[in-house]
C-alpha cells in the first residue's frame, strides 16, 4: 500500500511562483505583507526570493525585493534567476527586473530592469529567453491590445541583446531542437523562435484557440475550444501536434472544457472543469489519446503536478466550502484510485518533485514536504 508522510510544514508569505530544487534547497518566491495595492500613495510590494533546506524546511537565505516574485525560478550552475514585478503608482504601470543571485547564499550578482511584466523564461546557451507583456495602446480595452515581447538577455549582466514582438496571446514555450517552440494561448498558433536570427516561423494553425499546451519530445499536446477564455465552456479537443512534421497526429473530442494538460513519459494527463462546477482528471495514452481512466476531482479546476512513485500528484478544491481549503492528492497510475491526501488552508499553488520520492507542495499560505513510501 502506498503511503505518504509529512516531513515538514512552513508558512510563507503567499507563494505562487513554483519552486526550484537545487543543492539541497527549495527556492521559491513569496509575496510580502504589502501585497498588490492599487491607488496613489500605496506602499511598494515587499516580496522576496526565499530558500529553505530540503531536509527540514529551515531557512537558508532570503533575498528581499521591492516587488513580488511571481515567475518560475531557474538556475544554471551556481546562479539562480528570477523575475519580480510590481505596480508603479499612481500611473498603474507594471515594472519588472530580472535577478541573478548566488544559489548558496542568495547574494545578488546583478539585477536589471525590463519593460513590462515578466514571468516566463528559459535558460539557453545564447542567453535568457524572457517573455514580458506590453500595451500597444495607452489604455488597453481588450487582450488584443496586449502584446508579448521575447527578449534575449545576457546571463552575465542582464543586458537586453535582442527583442521581438510576438503579438497577442500569452506564450507557453519550451526548448525544442535548439529552438523555442511557442504556443499562443487563446490563439490557434504554434511558432518556432530561432535563437540565432531571433525571428519566428509559424508551423501550425489549429481550427480553434489553444487553451493549454504541454511539450514532450517532438510533440506539442494541446487542448482547444471554441468558447470564450473569459467564460470557458466545452466541448474541447485534445490533440497531438508533431513539431518535426508540423502536422496533426491525432485528436480526441471531449464534451467538457479541458482546462489543463500535462505530458510526462508515456502518458498524457488532462484536467476538465470550470469554476464552481464538477471537475475531473484523466490519464490518456500519449501516442493515441485513448483514455485509460477518469476520476472526479472536486468542483474547481484541478492543478496537475508531476508523477512520483507511480502516483500522479494533483491539487483539487471543493467549492463552495466553509473554509478555503486545497487538497494535494496522489492518484495511482494504474487505476486512478486516490492513494493519499493532504488538506491545508487556502488555495491551489504548485507541486514539485524533489527527488527520491520526496514532494514539495504549496497551498500558497502553506508549503509542506512529504515522503511517498
């Protein structure tokens, strides 16, 4: 019988950025007490990048920033990179920096300002590929007025070497064949960004807007639907796109709205659901799209995590509920049966595989580590 035992629990100041596990540390971003405050004269948000020891959750270092660390965190060698951003008052503009800090101590090596709000980035030999958003009109009224900018940033100084307007649609991207494959969320396109020429080529256009995507090998797995992204609804289509041949390999239709998709090893995991409605999690064969099992997953969109010890990890919520509570669960890959669960206050956040069957999970106001045996 699979069991999961809590190793430690800490209470950060709201952590929603995901975690980097490196050198025996769990490194994550957190939001300070000031938070996002709108209105003239408001205090500056006081977030931080924080590291705790993987063994017991004790503090190793904390790098304070006058902003909120909402990006994923990446490392190369002994350098950790992250992107804080905050609201400049009273203009209502967004400001970001990219930081490089020492992985062992949190000491700042360098920091550099970037235009717009930065969140997604990759580390490549040529430099850091950072995506930020920008307004093409002074007072944006629709998401068509928001464009996304891809910048190539020097890893030693933070200087911007190249920039390119990617257009509308929040990018989901990954390194593929030494290029950057880009899905434009809520648009039907997949592009390739060449890191040498810093130009893009459109390699696939779907019949419907892409709502979520996951890359694995030569395939990009997408979930599409014709409904509005503001008020999502089914039906949806889950499909596999071969990036090498630039063609559709297979497609399966679902009556429900597919809100999230994640590919790992031989399997594809999808989460269906909209706010305050029944949700589900399914395991599909990633070569055919055939479902192996489907299980109920609360009444809010589930968060799909990694696979650890033959368990799919996920976070679910029950709405409405008297207390805002999130539940981290483990689902057997063989049957979808729930093997264990952990309930902590607040909401879904992120899950990270720490290796050796150790998992780190954040419910935003709680981060906890548990061992799967």
